[in-house]
């Protein structure tokens, strides 16, 4: 991973309403550093509709069009079309939604926009539950996790939805995952995405100390362990969903190191964590094989 | 240019004249021809707009919200289930004070599946804060689209135009087609007062505490009240430009009428034919078409109906557990100001024909007072 200069310009201010250690807030701060001031945000119902601050305040120096929970991608499509017709072809419209607004209620509008290849960026900051309404499970909640709707006696049994696979199946020009623990990488990816036309999908893991039952100061460490344990691989999918690139240049750490500090996994036995690690490994291998496949396949656009 | 076109195409021609910049729609019978013709007009360059072919009506309306927030004219059209799917977004457009225009082709709501007309789809959006205008002819439909943008942009509220499925949407009539160059003098290019703009960044629609929300709702009501005059003024100005005006209500032979039938949509035309027939027979009867439903034209309605001895309201809709919805509106408009008796008639649900014979039955009952309830009389129901 090459170090990149982190711009000193701040488009996010202090005074926002996030909890201590909020990954979603760090993600926004770094993303806007990459995006610059010619960015218009579309924010559906999620923690970020609150973090922004109450009227007449805002914690961002870019315009925001708040919208309905399931409507980030469709509102962004309309906003982009409207700006273009107004003669503003420069502004990048970026939908900024939580995992619930992306994996669940907003997936229809997102799929529609991606299929049409709308010229928008869509960033899902993923804190792996409906945090704004009080930590209820979403389809992005990982297997094994406690939430207020998956209590310990009946913790989440189903794996996290594979949103990257779903988005890759839409043949859009750019997909990337990023982590607040790797800001240089995050900024590079957002910069790259910014320059591409068509639908660009960004998926940022955003630890939520409140919902993950985690000490706030461990938020970034957890984001890093998610990557090094390969629970949340850093990847890029280009060439309309066909070319996969997986970042492997790190020292692997056990999945248990990632899960144990988080209260939401406290009830899991070592055996259960082992079987989760097996699943993580299988997913990792699948990703690597995709990377190999896209490297070996003849005739693919490079 | 005069052309024989269907009601749905009258909508499209209205939109074509208005410098609309973003269209977004999802197909549903009986609205489809509206968007098909608009697609052709966009493809041929007759309309310089982006047409976002979304995957649902919820997205159609949110795309309009996004476009309108960017400060350009946005339009969509739908019917029944589509309008109901938009419901959440209809509220949002009002709160965001976006001057979007929507054409709803009245269609009955399932189950059972029905594609035929009644007004329950649009009337169940009564309280969202959209203006509602019910059209009766293809000419009026085209002209009302143009008026709608002007009204919407003046009061900063969205406007819904309503027309009957098939009886209007698929009926061919002669329409004097409006051209953009002529309309521009009446409806200049839209300049939004507030918009999403990177050079003047604001956050729109963020958290509103109890210390602001209440006032914002008060302002919506004030805008609605202002709209009462704006709709009238825009109609008068339209008449000065194009020689046609429609009023907010349309009284027909109400002078000296003992009984007045209250109607809306295409039932209004049929009713006028029945009024003529009964007047020929010496019966003192007239009719009042309600064109503007929200804001409700209370004064105009009072003005006409307070002079009658009886009022009979024809509803092609029902608020289950209560009455016909126009009936309720008329009653509340007259409450405490006159004791003229008001009778309610439900007919034509799910596209059942409202023929001259049906209207004659209502009129005869209203005149003779026989076999009728005060609040709800079912006409033509087979039970
Ligand atoms: C249609 C609708 N249903 C439910 C809600 C309530 N709601 C608001 S935010 C939210 C959860 C958001 O979860 P996510 O998208 O993951 O964002 P987060 O709060 O975790 O940041 C829910 C359920 C809503 N605003 N709209
Ligand atoms: Mg979430």
C-alpha cells in the first residue's frame, strides 16, 4: 500500500452529533478530503441524518440533500440529472447511506440506479446494523452477532449479505471497499472513483463502538483487525465487475483477535469463532480465485 | 395547431410546452401513453430533458425530488398502485417545498385488480399537502399542466393533476396544441430560490426540532391558502394569453336552481347534458363542477350552493366507514353558514359507467326527496 498525502482541507467540522469513536464520521471526513468541495451529498435516513446536526446547523461544508430511507440512489439519480440540466456538469453527486439503507430497504433503488449506470457515486458506510434506531439487525450484520433484535439467546445465524458480489453483477465501472484504518487507501480509492463516469460503489467498514459494544478508542484498531483477519478484505472491482484486485500485503491476524474485544460477539464459544474463521477463509479464497481468474482470462479490458 | 389526441397525450403535450428538465416515471395502465409519448419526444429532441427510467414509482418520485432540489422542473405521471407507492415521497416533496408536477390517471385500487377509473387513489392523498386539480377534457388537461407549473413555482408546493382512466385518458378529442415558444411568455424559465449548489452549500431536510417543525407546517398551510388566489390568478392570466380559462369551480345553469348536483372529472360533462334535459322539462336544476380540490375552494362553493334549496353530491369514491369524500368536503365547506340540505350519492366505483341515466336517477331522487338517505345513497349497486 503506497502512502498518499492526506489533504489538510477539512470539509467536515467539529460540532457534529456522532458518538465517540464513530467510524461513520471518520469515513465521511476522509472521503470528503478525497472528494473536495465540488461534491453534493444525498443522505437517506441513517445515523448520518442526525450526525449532520439539527437545522439550521450542518457539520459539512458541502451541500446535502437529505432524503427518504430507501431513496438514496434514486434521489441521487434525480439530483445529478437536475444539476446537469442546470448546466453544472462538474459537481459529483454522492449518495451516502448506511448498511440498512443499502443492503436492505434501499437495495431496489440502488440496483435500479446501478443497472442504468447513473453517473453517481454511492458510498455505503457499514456499521453492520440499524444503529440510528438502536442497534437492530440488518442483512449486513455478521453471523454470530448480537443486536437488539438478535438477542444472545438467538444471535444472528445467517451470514452477511455479499453486497460486493451483488454490485459486481450489475456491471458497473468501479467498486471498492475501504476502511477507516487505512485512510490513505480510502482517499486514493475515492479519488479514483471521483474521476470515473457511471455508477461507482464504495463500501466502507465503519465500526460503531455503541453498537458493537466496544471501547471508543478501539474503533480504528477494530477496523484494522477486520482487514488483517480478512473479515473485511480491501478490494477493487473494475472493468464492469470483471476484474478483481485484492490487497494482500499485510500480516494476517486471527479472526478471534477481531471478534473478542467486541461485546456483540462475547457470547460466542471458541468453537463458534473457529467455524466463522473457516467461513472467512473460504470467502477469502473465493476472492483470490476471482482475482486469478480475471488476471488469466484472455480478452478482458485492462 | 389543432390535433385530435387522447387524454394521456394531452398530458405529454402539456409537458412538452413547459421546459421540463427532468422526467422520471414507471409504467402503469392507464398512464402508459403519457410516458411513451414523452420518451419519444425526448428521443427526438422535441423536449430537452433527461428521462430517468426508474425501477419503481417510489424512485420516480424521489428522482423528481432530487431533480427539483437541483432547481429544475421535474414531472412524473402515475395511477393507483403507483401513486400509493409514492405516498411517502409525496409528503417529502411538500415538506421540502418542491414544485413538482404529477399527473395521476384515476384508477381503482386493488384487490380485485382493476384498471378502471375511480377517485380513491388520488383522494387518499388528500392530506399530504399537494394541490389537486381534477380535469374534465383533453384541452383542459393540456392547459392545466402548463398552469400547474406556474402555480407550483409561485406557492412552492407540488401540484397533482387528476384525470379519469379511459373516460378521459383514452378518449380522443380535439386539442389546440400549445407550443413552447408561446408558453414561455406565460411560464418563463424556472429560477429556483433555493437549490443544491456547491457554491452555496446548505443542508436541506436535516433534523428539525419541535422548535422549528411546527412553524414549517404552518407555512405550508399558509402557502395552501395563498394557492387559492394563485390558482385563480394563473387561470385568468392563462386566459389572457391563450383565450381559455377553467375557474376553480364551474357552475352550470345554477341561476335560480333549486337543486344543484356537485360533480368532478368526466362525470361533470355527462351531468351537464342531464341538466339541459331537465331544464327543458322545466325542472330548476344546475350543476357545480369542482375543479380545484386542494386547496378546497370554500368561498366559491358557498357562493353557488348557498343559493340552492338542495345539494346533491356525486362521489366516484368512498371513505370507508364514513361518506363520499366530495360530500364530506362540501358539508364542511357549508357548515354553520347555511342549512341547505346536502345529500350524498356513491356511484361509478371501479369504472362502472356513470351514464346520463345514472345521473338522472340521482337528480330525480334529489328533486323528489323519495327513497333517499341524507349522507349516503348507493346508485347502481347490485345488492
Ligand atoms: C421507511 C422507513 N422505515 C424505517 C425508518 C426508521 N429508520 C431510520 S434510520 C433506520 C436505520 C438505519 O440503518 P442504517 O442504514 O444501517 O444506518 P445507521 O443508522 O446504522 O447509520 C431506520 C430503521 C425510516 N426512517 N423510514
Ligand atoms: Mg448501519
